[in-house]
């Protein structure tokens, strides 16, 4: 039981995964916001 899933999560791999997912989500939201703003600018002209 030394190499269990709980031990791997406890050693910090989960926080690294959450950090990567968080950065990926922020980039995705920023990209959608940028695309939305460009679309609005094109529609305004």
C-alpha cells in the first residue's frame, strides 16, 4: 500500500494538475473573450 493513489495525491501531484487545469481554463476564457471582443468590433463597423 506504499505506492497507493492516496500517497501520490498527497505528494502534491494533484495540486500540480489543478494548477495546469486552472491555467488552461484561464487561457481558454481569455481566448473566448478576445474572440468575442473582435467579433463585436467587426459588427460595430
